[in-house]
């Protein structure tokens, strides 16, 4: 008997399906960091410190500090 792969079982839910990516960071982070600091003087180097594997955590922290929704913050970063 062969396995039917035409309609595979969906992957288990991870709880992240309905969340919005905080912001699509693209290009050189140092350039974007400088633009964010110029636009929002309340942001510090500590706020904008990037650590591997913690991008979403950092972006959520910045979003919260600025008092922006996920959508608003994503638009800000996309416009950089």
C-alpha cells in the first residue's frame, strides 16, 4: 500500500499563524537603526541592540516603546 501525498495533513498549529510579523527588517540593520534613532529620539542604542535569534523580541520592544500598533510599526520600518 502506498501513502497518499496528494492531500497531506497540515502541520500542527504553532500559535504563530495569526500573529503579524512585527516588522520586515531588510537591508543593513545599522542604517535602519540610524534612521529610527533620527526619527524617534527616544530610542536608545540599547533599544536598538540586535541579537541573533531575538529580532522579534527587539522589534516588539521598540514598537511598545513608541506606542505603535504592529501594523503602524511595520509600516514605519517598511518606509525606511
